[in-house]
């Protein structure tokens, strides 16, 4: 429940904003909402949804795909794509249809190469050249490397890592029904967000736009059914978007954890031998996290900054089901993995952390960070090809 906006002028005059709805006000319709969000991306509360996709850079509207045109597409300098579908939520049927439509967009984009994206963006903007790269470089003002950017976007497309936002006004349907639809239908490692855009009118020609992130406490799970080698079928949680996402309360209290984040800075800046490995990111749990080609499986590092000397690198899943899905592959390939992973690495197939390497005899912070950097790089070199192969194998067994 949200209260009304009240404007109090310096003179003491009070003006209350009137809540209005898209479609009921002249020229304020889905197209207006699309253009308003596209031209003013700061309206979208990206930090409250998924910080990995910000800051948002408008790319194009009406991007043509095999599944139909996408209302608005954004990108960031790290190659992460955000697609926005705008809808007036006036009847239950349209609500279900728009969610299903976004799933079709995800499937279409996941089959694209960077060349496909470049071609369709160029067509939408009627411009030639490497438009995605040029748009981001021009908007961010950073020294963006073209090859690195293209590789990052290609990786996002290949792995299906998109942020899908459904934006509309008056969203009233229970989020659970939408979640159920996603659980039944989705097989990609994308993030889903529902944003209600409330519109208020001040006088005759001024409007207030208030974005509201819906279901921020609910985890949207994407599942697919995998047939095990013995023929049994079971659901598999592909990705838990909120696993590492900070809550609002954590963000407000993060100031007292800045010394922890600072300790990890050399590791956050590390370079990997594998050019496709995404940069690591830090979480409020004081872990460094790496995404892998197998959605829902992460490589992490831990260190007790102000206490124990023990540090480690390990493999874990966003859900227990994810770890269970790689058990059969670990069992099958345990011996060659053991030979390739760093000395001292322990493989316990049945554990929540099935692969762990740790050490406790280093004294200086520089020694600890150097060990973590080397071990993370070694884990990536050995495990990324395996996890990519395992995920492809798992998908071939998807029903």
C-alpha cells in the first residue's frame, strides 16, 4: 500500500497528486510508457532488482526477433542485456500472455550471436556500424575495449543471462501465479522482475512517475526437468536470482562492511586465463563469487578478514538441487579432475561444497590474496570446460 504524493510549496500551499492510470489519460498509453522508460532509464530501479545489469544504457526500441518485437532493450558496459515489456494490466488474460511472451523473447535471444544483435539493432535505429558498442561507449564515456565488450555480450547471449522486466500500471494479480508460469516454462538462466509504474497527475500538465518493484521478497525460480541416467525425472532449479542479491536492509547497513570489500579489491581486479570468464563480484556474506557455464553453479572464495588464517575456494550451488545435478558428472570424471585441480583440493561428491581447496598457514594478507587469485584461476581453467560440457549434456536430456 502506498500513500498519495503531496506537494508543499514554499508559500505553504498544499497540492495533492491524483493517481491516474495509463490508458485513461490522453496520450498516456503503453507506447508512452515504453518511450518514457527508454528515454529516462533512471526511472527503472535497477539497483533494487539486480545490480549486475546496471547502469542501464538505452539500446533500442522495437527490436525485431523471431518471437516478435521487444518493446525496449537496454545494455550495460559489461555486456548484460535487459529487455522491457510494457503492458496495461487490465485483464487476467493479458497478464498471462505477456509473461509467456517474454519467455519467447528469451528463447529467441539465446539463439543469437553478437552479429545478429548488431544487425537487428542497426535495423531498429537505421544506423550502420557496431552500434551496441558505440552506444555504450558514447553513453558511459569509459575507455571500453571493443573486443572485450563483444565477447561479454556474446557470452550473455550464449548463456541466456538476461534481465527481463515486465512494466505496467495497476499490477494486481498475485505474483505466485506468475511465478508458477515461469517455473513451468523457463529453461534459461535469466532474471525476472515485475515493476509497477504508478502515475500521478499534478494539475493539468505535470505527472509524477513512481516505480514499484513487486515481489522483492519472493524468489523467482526457473526449473527444467532433467532425466537422470537411470530414467528418473526430477525438477532442477536452473538459477536462483536472489541468492546473492542484497536485501534493502543489507544495503543500508553495508557501510560497516566496506573494510571487508576493500580487502578483496585486488581479487576483484584479477584477470583470468579464460577470456570468457566473467569478473568476480563480492557479496555481503563476504564471499567472492564467479558465475559458471552451468547455471546455478558458482565458484566462490572465502576468507575471515579479521580473524582466522583459514581461506578457501569452493564450488557450490544456488540450490541443493543444482549440486545434485552435477554429482553424476563429478562421479564419472572425478579422477581426471583430481589430477588437474590444485594440489590439496578435496572432491566429496555428496557434499554441498563438492569441490574444496583451503589453506591455513599463510600469515600476510598479500600471501592470502595471491593464493586465492591463483586458485580461482586454476579452478576456472579446469572446471569451466567441464561445466559447459555437463550443462550441454543435461540440456539434451531436458524434457
